[in-house]
């Protein structure tokens, strides 16, 4: 089924069809090592999906796949440490993500539309989407933002939360389709590689709360932009069990850059569907090794 979905996606692109076929893979605490490929033609999500639980949907970035480090690391941390448990759905758009960055960017709207259609179909009521938390890394952050907008426009209500993990910066600085704070009821962004000539992330504040790890770039222990970029999802995974990962509010970007932020701390990441902070901008200083 997984290979068939990838083939169908390739055919759709070849013939210029407007709909791409993402693959959706379900994990639960009882099936953590037994992935269930979701039949997108079914009328409803089948067991072991539990409609009484909140659902986290993970979307990888450029060059990623269902097997990228992001997915097993975050998925396993959620299912191991969170109680009550959650449904975790991993989105695979690896065919489009495997092309050059510029080509992958062009695929983002269609991948997002497919995700939006998936949410609208399987979470049709406002009470359903109020249990949905979208998590996107890199280009995946903009994908979940666009999908969140689509769900809201379909009168299904806004998804409860979006977490953007170092949203991609290149070609998104002035792009009106980029992730914004109105794409979900609560939007949190973790920045880890937002500055420098070859940075992967965007340094601009995009969410209700934007958390800048170690100032938002040049992560401890990292010698490359890729390492700093990937630190975003590593921090998110660690936040499932490391209660010391707290950020403090910054009253200005100057205070942020000078590491002078202070005030009531806020837990970063995690799975709570909403948070309230005293500022839009937060800073967290971390150690160099997981779980930081």
C-alpha cells in the first residue's frame, strides 16, 4: 500500500493533476512499532485510531520521508512519555521532497491541499479539529500552515495547534503562503537556524509564541546549518520528557540577541493544545547534547 501510494503520487505529478497523494501512517501506544497505513478512500479512520484522544500529525521537510530521524524520534517520544496517550499520524510526501529545494517548494501548496482534504474528511466537525495538533519541520511547517488555513476556510473550525519546527526561510521571507499565527487556534514556532548566509530557517516571528533556542541560530555542538536546523525537532522530542526545557520572555529583539531575557518561564514544545505567555518572543538556552 505504501509503495502504491508513492507510485500514484508520481503518476499524478506526471500528468499534471492538481491532487497529490500523500501517504498517512498511523501509530498509537499499542501499535508503536506496527505502522498502519491509512486508507484515504475509507469513510472513517479505523481501529486502532481512538477518536477520544488528541491527534498529532507530523510533516517532514525537504529531503525527508517517513523514515527520517524526525518521525521516529518525535513519534516515539510522544508515545512513550505522554499520558494520556495520543494518536500520531505521520505524513509522507517523500517523492516531492526528494527533488531540489526549489522544486519541493513548488509542491508545497499541493501537498498542503492534500493534507487539508485529509483533515476535513476524517475530522469533519469542529469538535474533531479541536483535538488536532499539526507539527511541521522546515518546509513541513509551511505545509501545515496552509493546510490549517484550508481547514478553517472549510468551516470545520481551526485546528487546535500548530507547531512550526524551524520553518524554512529560503523563498518564504515575503511569501504570503508562509506559516502565520492565524493558521490554528494556537501557533508555536521553535527557531534554531534562522540567521547566516546559508541558514535553513526563517528568523522572523511567525506564531503566537516564537521560541528562539540559543538566540535562534548556531546551536551548541553544531558546526553546520543542517545540524542547527535539525535541533528544532530534537528539542521538540526532548520536550516530551525534559521538564527543564523552559524559555523566558523577551521584551525586544535586542534583549533576545543580548541574552538578557527574563520573566516567567514557559515550557517549550510539548503537546498542550494551548499556552499563554507574557510575550510573543521567548529565548531558551540549552546544552549541546540530547535531551539538552
